[in-house]
């Protein structure tokens, strides 16, 4: 079966750094996405990785290791507005996105 | 209209009733998608359309139908609603037919079936 695993919830302090991990087992791989979803709102795109390595975009970075079936999202200089759920999704061999359940990130002052 | 809109925002529905959730985008995107999101589960694809006039089944299509008569609109119909269809429904669109294109999501419809 296809499976995306993420921690259910994480807590971090304002100004700190947090790493949200995602492991996957899918039938084929055509890329990995990270989306942000604030409570009661729609998901919004954060990053896309298809090759191994780190993609940096401002305070957010995303890493991919295809051989390990592993990705992480790194958030630096955390702000209160970063409190949200972070969704990991993998595009499988049928070009459909398989979504993880999301990681709820709580930021404390 | 800017982006992708959904209607209604929320709805309470009696079991057995027919319901159509509306989705409209003004970005001229080729592909559109319907997902449901349930607590503790990831987004699950119900149906998709890679281009106007074509549709396909996703992971959980049973009990749902869609049509794509034009580029902008992609309605989702529940022919006879059941309580297990209580969920938040998101419509999304992307420029191409492949999921590697960024998907843009509508604000969602919260549906309760009693």
C-alpha cells in the first residue's frame, strides 16, 4: 500500500528552528510537495522537491532523499503566524498526489 | 472572482438528499480536483479532470460524480448523501494535467450529513 508518515503534532518556540519529517512508501515517485494549512483555511503551496538535496526559500527549506524515502521541512526564525498544519504529499506513478495527515505545529512565545 | 471559489461555505444535509458542491476558477487552469479532508487523515482525491470534457476517478470516488462541461467549472454531486460523507471538501486546480504542477485550493465546503 501507499503510505505517508508525519508526526501528528510538534511544539516549538518563537524565534527557534523546527524540522518536520516525512517518510513515504509509494508506487513510484514523481516529486514531493509541502503545503501549509492554517486552521479552517485551504492548503497553500510551500515547496516542491524532485531531486535529492536541499531547496531553500527564505525562512523555509525542504530536503529530499529518494533512496531513503524521506523528506523534511525546516522552518527558521519561527514566527507566531507559522502556527499551522504542514502537509507532505508525494506524486505517485499515476501522477496523483498521496497526502500525509499533516503535522500540526504549535508555536509558543 | 480571483482564484478559485467554492459554494456553499457550509451545509447541513439530511441523509438521502442530493447535493451539488460548486467550484469555479478564473485562472484558465486545465486540471481540476476534488478532495475530502477528514480529521486524522490526509487529503483524499475523489475525482479529477485533466481538461474540459474529461474526468477521472481518484482514491475515493464511490457515492460522488463530477462533470467538466467547460474550463472554469467543476461541480461535485452527491446523489444520495450518507453520514460517512460528512467532511470538508476542497476543490483545487492546476495549470497542467500533472500533479507536479502546483495545485491551488479553494476555501473549502464543510458538509454535515445527518
